[in-house]
C-alpha cells in the first residue's frame, strides 16, 4: 500500500511548476530554465518530462524526448549521491529503448562523472556552445545525435 514515503516517478504536471523552478534555480543558479521554458518543454515532450517524488516533495526530474535527447536533469542538492539521479536516468533509458544522448558543459565535472557512471561516452565536442564553455556530446552506446 502507498504510505506516502515511497519514491514515485511520474509525468510532470503543471501543479509541480513551483517546485521545479526551485530545483532548477538551485541546480543551475547562473542559467536556470525559466518557468515558461519548463512549461514549454512539458508541452513539447509530454511523458518525457518526469519527476521523482516522495510524498509531496519533488526530489528531482529529467526531461527527454522520444528520440532520446536529454534536455536537462537535476536532483535537489540535499538528496544527491543517493542514487536518485541514476533512477531518473534509468527510467529515461528504458523509455527510449537504451538510446540517450545529450550536451553537457565541459566544465560540469560532476555531471560528466555522473553520465560516465551511467555508461555514457563522449562522442563529440562543440566549441563555445555555452558562450565561453564548450559542450561535450555524450551518448549511450548505439545512440546518435540527430
Ligand atoms: C548530476 C546529478 C543529477 C546527479 O544526481 P545524483 O542523484 O547525485 O546522482 P547519483 O547519486 O545517482 O550518482 C550516481 C553515480 O554518479 C557519479 N556521481 C554523482 N555525483 C558525483 C560527483 N559529485 N562526483 C563524482 N561522481 C559523481 C557516481 O559514480 C555516483 O555513484 P556513487 O555515488 O555510487 O559513487 C546531480 O549532481 C545534479 O543535480 N547536479 C546539478 C544539475 C546538473 O548539473 N545536471 C546535469 C546537467 S547536464
């Protein structure tokens, strides 16, 4: 029986937006997605925007499309290194049949270590994609960017 304390992964709903904005601002203080862009992603990817919830608290999210392009993922700071990012990533991987790829800032060593631990490899690099920072393109085996 659901006791309100188990972890649930479910599709994002518009009522979640305030918690999502909070997680986003904490995870990406210099370049957070705005409320409007998060809602735009929800319209664009539908069931590819999922949240990880415990009781009424959203602890993290991942956004990916039907072709396996991951747009963003984050876990609340105080809940990191507990395997929650891996749960979200594994969910996305299953739903895209093992095909996932993404761009990540070359200076985001935490995210790069995380993605490597998920089995991703660096398959490309785009100079100054983020202004003064390059993007690494990382992909799961057999995944290819469009
Ligand atoms: C990247 C992020 C989502 C990972 O979430 P998480 O819940 O902490 O990740 P997990 O606990 O599932 O970690 C799985 C593995 O990833 C690696 N990893 C995760 N965080 C790491 C860190 N800070 N340093 C080195 N390796 C790390 C480890 O191998 C870890 O396994 P371990 O804890 O058994 O050693 C989280 O750090 C985050 O929200 N960062 C800010 C937002 C961000 O940069 N998102 C990615 C943008 S592209």
